[in-house]
C-alpha cells in the first residue's frame, strides 16, 4: 500500500485554490488535503466546501494544533501560501509544531528571513522547500539533463525575461506593504533559471538598474550577473510591460530555449528542434486562476518522494540555493534603491 501524504493548506487565496485543484487530480492513495486555514473562517469554510476538504480553520494557529495534519511526520506536510511578508511567521509556526513545509516563492522577503527559516528547519530536522514549481516541469528536467550531458557545449550566456501587466489583475503586486513588485513576484522565476544553469554557484558580479513604480515597489528591473569561469547572465522583469517571457541558454555547441510561459513550460527548443511536454489532463470543469497551474502536481509529487525517502530538503531545489536566490534579489533591490519594512539596517 502506498503512503498517503496528507496536506494542510495555509491560505485560501488564488494560488492555494490552484494548488488544491492540482492536488485533487492526483490519486487519493497518494495525496489528500486534510485541512485548510485562512485568517477569515468564512473564507476557509467556503474554500473547504469547494475543494471537499474535511476541516477548515479561521487561524493558522488552529491548523497547527490539529493532530490530523501533523500526527505522521513521514506523510504530513503544510503548504504555506499567504502574502510574502507572512511567510516567515507561518513557516516558523509550522516548524515549531513539527510540520514539514512547502512554502510558496519567494521563501522570504529578505535574505535574513530565508536564513532564519532554513536554520529553524535544520535545527528541528524537518523538511523545508521553496515552491519553485518551474524546476519540476518535465521541460525543465529535460533541460537540466542536456546541460549535464554537455549537449550545448560550454555555456556562455543565459538570458531570461518575464514581464506581464501584473498590476491589472493582482492588486498586491503594487502594494509596498506586502512586498510587491517585479523582483519578488517575477524575478524569482528568472534568477532560479539562471542559478540552475550556473549549478547553484554564487555570481562574482551583480549589476542592477530599475524603474520604481509610483506606489513604491519595483516596476521594471534589469540585472546582469557574471559567474566564475566567464558565464554571463541577465534577466529583466516588469509588472507593467509585457516582455518576451522566454528563457534562452547559449553554448559553444548550440542553444536551448524555453519559449513564452517559461515559468510553467511545456516546450523546449534545442538547436531549432522543438519538443512538446503536454500537461496532465484535468476535467473541463476544473478552473485555475493562473496559466498551467495543473503543473503544480510535479512539485507535489516531488515533495512526497522526498518525504518518503526521509530527506530534509530537496536535491532539486536545495535550501542553500534558496538562500542564494534571496541574496541576489536583495542585492538587486539594494542597487535600485528599494527597501521594504523587512529590510534590516
């Protein structure tokens, strides 16, 4: 018999809806949702009815005390998905209660927050992973494989763009108090790709330029990075301007591209040859808030395998790399003159 992974969900927002919908498409012998918590009981109850979740709570603390969510450390995990500034407190609560955690990106607003969460997970011997779902799509896995095989030769340059008119449908994207802006919402996708190609190494040089939004967050930012050995990389992100939304790796023997929707990829083009990676099928009645959200099943399945193997972190999205991504994004923010409440003097 396969071990069932029982999920607790912290937040009843848009991304939690998509994650819950994706989870319900997986076999119930492997994944079940045990409870959901929101800061408003009515929203949690509505969410629970919609997703057929047996328990709902009006505070995160109540879910933490539920034995049905945490009685089996091997099988149980909490998915944390409130606003960026609430990640730190929620994750620390989960870890203090003995719960493994999958936390939405960005893991923290600042490097200090990420390091605090990582330290707490390691001190308690609990699993923690930043939910960089992009890494687990088959197209991204195929790209990692061809890079490791040297198909592209020596990689010389990486270019990533991600820009959409995010402020039109996500109010918090321009909310300074909620750590909105392009870098934390969109730039995280870009830099994780660059870091993946660079093997998780730390860049030698970082140079960022940016335009600030009227509401105080970062509007459009371009960042250039140089790595040991000569690898160069750059990314641009914007919450007001549509960009190419693609990712390209240039090597001495060719190039590979993940075209538009690079953050949730279904296509990989290598030296002009395209390979399609169809998403899992889902009923027409299931509705998602964001593109290709059914692809969240890939990271959920990965988390289950990690827990079944007794791992405390993901080999694909390790904690040291989450710390590195936070470092790079924080440095880019510093260079363009953007500080949040969470930044320390």
